[in-house]
C-alpha cells in the first residue's frame, strides 16, 4: 500500500512537467549526468565501429559526441530547464526541434543531414535521462509513505535500479508473468501486477493505491474498510511465511514416500545471497550473471578480477551447497540497448545468450577465466544459456579447457573437473536432449523460454499472455522427453523456470520425473512444504493422466482437481492461475 508515482519509459510518451523551484537544481544535475554517460556510450560505439568498419565510419559517431559537448546545444537546454522550470526530457526535445528546423531551412545539403544527426543524439540523450531510474527529487516529493510505481513498462535494468527501500509495489501496463521484471519483483518480495490495460489513464500521481500481487488486482483510493482488510491479510500472510520459513531451515526435504528433493534458489544479484540462506534453499540453482552487467551504473562489464571475486564470494558463502552460475544471457530483451552495435528487428530470435557470447569472444573468455579462478572456493557448476545444438556446447567445453591451461600456465590453481551443464530452453535442445545429455554433466530446463519458443508466444507481451500456457500438451511432452533423456543418461536435470515455484506445476513436474527445482528465494519455504506433503506415486499418476490429454484446458481442469485434493489447504492453490 502506498502512493502512486507515475513513470513513463517510452520515448514517445514523455510529457511536459512543470518543476517546483526546489527541483530545478536536481533536474540540471540529472541532465548533465545523462549528457556525460551518453557521450561515453557514443564514444564506445565510435571505437567499435572504427575497429570494425574503419575510421571514416567512426567519424559519424565522433560528430555525435561533439554535439553533447557543445555549449550551443547544451546551453539552451539548461536555460530552458532553469528559466522555464520544465523537465529535462522536454527541454531536450524542444531545443532539438527548434535547432533541427533551423538546420533544415539552410540551403547546404550537408547541414540538412546535421538535423538528422541532432535528432539521433537527442534520442540517445533522452534514453539516458529515462534510463537512470526514478529521479530522487520526485521520490522525495512523496514523504513518509511507501511508493507504488505505476509504469507503462519496466525493463530488467530499470527494475534492478529502482530504489528498493522506498518502492513497496509496482504495476505496469505491459509485460507478462514470466517477464524478467515480474521475476525480479518476486525475488525482491515486491508485490507487482503486470499487463493492466489503460493503467496510466486510470491512476493519478499521488493517488493512494493497494497492489494485490496474489490476486492480480490494483485498488485505487481504497476505503478505510478495505485498507484494514488488507492490513489483516498482510499480517496473516507474514505469520504464515514465518512458520514456513522456520520449517524450511531444517534442511533437505523428502517426499512422503522418501524421495530426496533439492530446492534451490534463483538469484540475479549477490545481494540476494542472504535471502538464499534465510529462506532455507539448498544452494543456488540459477545465478543469472547478466545482472552483474545490467545493474552496473556505468553499463561496463566487470573485469576478470572483479568477477572472480563476486563468484568466489558466492561459492564460499553457500558452500557446501552447489552454486549454478549461468554465463551471460544478454541480448533478447535484456540489455540489448546497452550493447551498442546490435540493433535487431527481432531480438528474441537474434543474438541472445551463447550466440552473443560467441560474437563477443573477449567478453566471454573473461567470464570463463573468472569462473575458473573462483572454482575451488566451493561447488561451482557452469550453465550455458540458449543452446540450440551440440556444437555450441562443444565449443564452450573447448574454451573452458583452453582457459584452464592458460590459467595454470599463469600459476593459478584450477580444479581438473569443471561441472558444465546446458539450459534446455530452446525446443531444438529439448528434442535432442538425449544427445546433449551425453555431452554435459547436467541439464537445466528453462521453462520460461521453452514455453515462449515452443508456443511462439512472447513471454513479455501482454496481448498474448493468455496463450502462455505451461500446461499446454506440447510443453508437457517436451518436459517429459527431457526428464526421460536425463534419466537414461544418468545425468541430473532440474527445472529453473517459474513453473518450479508454483505448487500445482511443481507436483506435475515431480510426476514427470524432476527431482531438482530452482525458484525465487522467497518461494522456497512453501515449495519445501509441498514436497514434504506429496508422494511421487500420486504425482506420477497425475502426470501420466495429464500426458494423455489433448488440450491445455483439459490439463488445467485435471490439475486444479488434483491440486485441491493432494495439496494442503494451507498452501495457495489457485486454479485461476492454471487456467
Ligand atoms: C527460463 O528461460 O526459464 C530461465 C530460467 O531463464 P530466464 O528466465 O533468465 O530466461
Ligand atoms: Mg531463459
């Protein structure tokens, strides 16, 4: 519960805002900072383009950077912010518009081209103004109360940079339940609702808002009765979570019929390690390392020594439990805009994960060397994202061997055996799971992407979210196939997609033969409780029945019926989510 703060992320949605007198200094500072980081970004692009295409092409970008250092461009923007008391985005857009119009009126064709350059620079600048997160001066205007962020859309890097101390919830107009922003909200324990139609037209800045993340409902200007109802619910929920957490700390769990189950945590940042311990997870089943880059304020890759220290620290703090570190899964919707030079029409099918790593060998080699340097600090397992063929895994294995020899040559101690696994999240990998299982030490099913790519449904697109169905027969058949391939090859297989953290799907996955699960740290206690209270025999019966059904609706009906009878009433069983 808190006060609404409206946040517009898209280029075409920024609007004019009149600043209070005491906001002007902060806005000027925000503008100067954005200009500085935009210059750095453009110069990096210039270097890259220069190396790849030659200096004459780099000159275009050097000229762009010059605009951002030129007082005849910066001066009028700053004056507009301070004299007219308008927000920086608006000042940049209006100054650009009038300057570009003047260039266009000149007879010299070269100068007409400068207008297009100027507009390009202005776009970069506005992106940096928006990308820095919510400006502290706006947050301070809401005193004493929690803030509910109301946004059209949030990117994963927005989500890791929002000031978590003040934000008590967020709501977005766009997105899906398994988009990375929703996953981060779950990890941070911030109630969130995504894909709310006409959100920004319905809520005003400063409105009092309740975000019910469990039911997916947002209340505006609630009555006193409703507030006390939610206060009650919140405290009951906190009590329930506390008792689940206490039980979770008692260590590894077994099902009713004595099967060992591992329940690990998915994390994005090292700052979540205390949660992994506090919520009783059996180690980390997925460390999304790309967030080391997405959360860095200067959008730089941490160097080898810095990365090695981060990995070593995670391994040592969680030992003897395993820590599965996934190599960079950038591209797609994660960080592509911070990686200049890779503008793609269809990024989710483009240079994402391992593909981008192969295009950026120096960046990838640095990460592998850092991982190997850290390896002896604990139980390291390396996981590779977006694998679609055997040759990609072989190439990674060769790189690991090369880096190991190199490091040993430098006198660094590296264990002989490095545990290496593949994400199964592209249908091609699931179909070839038997062949992949023979090449690697373990498999990890990324159901978020496996569902997205199997059903051709963008996981972050609210217009098709009803078609994103984990219980679709095609998805179940693929998962069953992967579980069977892993069993036959005697290789461990885990599920680290969001399905793992949902009690009903957990039961289904258990029945399909999965024994290792990984999920947001806060889901661990409830799922350990589920594992303790079901038997694999019951779960298998449900899974077998599910595999005979022809439609997702039939599977949903079966799961909701069985979920009610097999899972303890204390656990949240919400058939609404299945259907
Ligand atoms: C997945 O795809 O299921 C997964 C765990 O990886 P991510 O959500 O980071 O894409
Ligand atoms: Mg994935």
